C-alpha cells in the first residue's frame, strides 16, 4: 500500500491536464460546480452526454476541499486506484493464498497502464474499483475457505457456497455504482463474469469435493473433454437455472435503487435528450461502429496488453499456461482460477467484438490479469523445481520488445512521448533488472530472479510517475497559449477556434471557447482567423457560430 501510494500520488498535481479526456471530465465538473448544477453534465456550455455523473460528483467534492486544480481533479482516481490494489490483494488472499494476494497487488500497482489510469482524471479508476468490489463481495459469499492449506499446491482449499440475498444485494449495489460511472457496462459485464463462473462450477460441473477429471484415452481426448464440458455448461436447463440463481429481480432492484433516481432526474431535466445521446450514441453506437476513428482488428487487445501491462507482460505466456493448468485440473486453486479466467474472457471477448476500441476499455480486467500473473510468480518463487526454466528465458528475452516498439515511434508526432526530445520513456533504465534476472536464473536462484523483477517493476513505476511525466509535461503548450491570449487582449477574451480545438483551452482559459464551422475554403481561412482572433462581445455560443457564418 505504501508503494501504491507513492506510485499514484507522487507529483499527482504537478503536470497539467492531458487532452482529450482529462480536460473534458475536469472542466465538466468545474462547470457543474460553478453552476451549482449537480444533475446535468455540461462541457463548454453544451450538454455532455458522454458519461454519467458519479465521476463529476467525486471531482466536485475534491474541488471543494483542494480548490479547482489538477491535483483535485485526479485525487479520487488515485484513491480508487489504491482501493483496487487493496481489493486485488484481498481477492488473491481469499481465493488462493496471502503470497499470491501480495504479488497480485504488487503487479497491479506497478504495471504501466494501470499506473497511468490511477493518475488520470477519468472514470476508469472508479469503474475498476466498482467492478472489483462487486467481484470481491460475491466471492466473500460464494467461496469460503474450508481448511488451512491443501497439500498439492500450497493454496487454501476453497469450497463453493450458495450466496445469500444480502451478498447479491451488496454485489449489485456495487454494480449500480458502476452504472453511475460508465453506464450499462458497469452491471452487464460484472454480471456476465458471475454468470459464466456459475455456469462453469455448478450443476453438471459442480466442484464440490473437487472430483478428478474422467480419463479419456486417445490422441484427441482433450478435444472430447472440451466439447463435453461445453455441452454440459451451456445446456438449456442448466443455463436457465443459473440465470435464475443470479437473482435477476434483486439485481434490477439494487441497480435501480442506486442509479435509477439520477437517470430519471437527468431525463426529465433534459426532456430525454441526454438519455437518447448517451444510450444511442455512446453505448450502442460505439459498439456497432467505430467512433472518433478508434478502430482496430479483433486481436487489438492481444496486441496492446503486452505493451501496456509492461513489465509484467513478459510473463503473460507462462501465466496463461499456468491459469489454464489450474483451471483444468482438480486442485485447491481451481475455483479461483476459473473465476479469473471468466473475468478475462468476458472483458476481452466483449470489447474485441466492439467496433470502437481503446486501451482503457479493458482496465476493469487488470485485477484479473494481476491475479493470473501472480499464480505463475507464486510457482516461480515457492516451487521452482516444478517450473521449467525455458519459460523464464522466454520471459526475459521478451523484455526489450516493448521498449523497441516505443523507440521506433520516437520521431513520430503520435509517438509514445513528444518527438521533439527524440527520447523514449526510460525503458532502458529497467534493463538492469532484465540482466539481473537472467543472471540469477542462470545461477539457479529462481526466487531471487522473481524478486529482482519485482524491484525493477517498482523502480520503473516510480520513475514514470515521478520523473517521466514531469519531463513530458514541458511540451504541453495549452497553458502558455492561453497566457499569450490573455496578454494580447484588453479584457477577458472570448476565444473562438477554427480547425483547432483542445478541451484544455476551456479549462485553462478565461471563458468558454466557440468552435467555428468548417464552411470556408482554404484561401479564406487566414482572413477569417485574423478577423475572429478575439471577440469581446458577451454573446452566447450559438450567436458566435452565427457570427462565424456571416463573416
């Protein structure tokens, strides 16, 4: 927890807001705060139907304590990132062992992408916390430890139990908070995780007593076992009983109780306009068609996870194999392994089918990635004799590739960091950890190699949060651009933009910014920009747009 706090909070308010998402959400909270409007989100004096209201409420509470600044906008993301790390530790501890819980928390806190999300003024850290809290609440009621330690793999024996009404009510209440953060995905996907887990572990596939798998001879025995398992899992009768066992009426009541009042309220206040745009455009529209040019192939997330889960992504191949082994065989860790596999399958499968793809969409499954990786690290440190060293050589050989991929883009305007420096974000600083890990593996000290990887991941995370983002922030120009505008204008400037807009202009500016329509030819662009550089009339945004059209 101390390491997580350092990674998430060091220099949290030092850097300016990053476009586009951070500036939009932070400014929307500012406008709601200034208006005294706590129901309808606005950005730049226009209705903002992108996300529900809970993120803005949290930011407003921080603004009241810390003032309107970058630290306040990001404060609750860091707090909920810390909470997600703690919940991941508790999940690993309850499903497997305290050692696996420790490694899972460490892995979640020190991978690149989650560290960025926990320091960003966006809803993703809060949604991850709500999702993890829902899974943890369900685990507390559905899986209980029946003994001390199992003899086969050193993990605690876990028995299935029938969750009570209270467990489901608390679980769905956490999902209801997720609906207030990001909409239907806050309840649909966590419920799919629990449903798939119930399908795989109850009824024809019950894990009570952890029976041995029926032997199947022949070359294609594994295929017949797989088909038999699929047929039993998705049998119509078993499927219906599982759906009813999830207590859909309780789910509907809990979600409506938590999130329903605000959705009804915002619908009445906007005559249904906010609801129509949110559900029609930003949910179904994003799933069915690529928006804002955020498209990608079906294997998009299989490509970005090895880059963004760095440095622990070097263990992904071995971790997937370890998870599949534990989920397939009868062992004390089988229920937990199946739950982690269902968690990953639901999020990766759903967003791989979606047309719009962004790396932050699958952030809520990062606790599951951390737990999966921790399973392999636990075998690596506690039972090295059962581990083939080839997996470690493959892992350390993969180490340079994310750095090389980012280095190849260092001169691109859309590269990992500003191309003006010609630098890349210090991946070479972690090379010492790779060399140390290889040397310790060669020497046979496998536990020491895992420890060196943990220290390297922690050092890299602290370097990125404490040094790298500060260096990159020097190349943000919005604040200096706004300062120049204020110096050139006689009074408060009414800014209008043509073919250029950054949301941070509104956050750092002295007033709202009007975006002019693209109706002129290129030959008239310069004249129009000169005539519209400053407008000191106190007119509304729609009136400014009409002025732009007439100029």
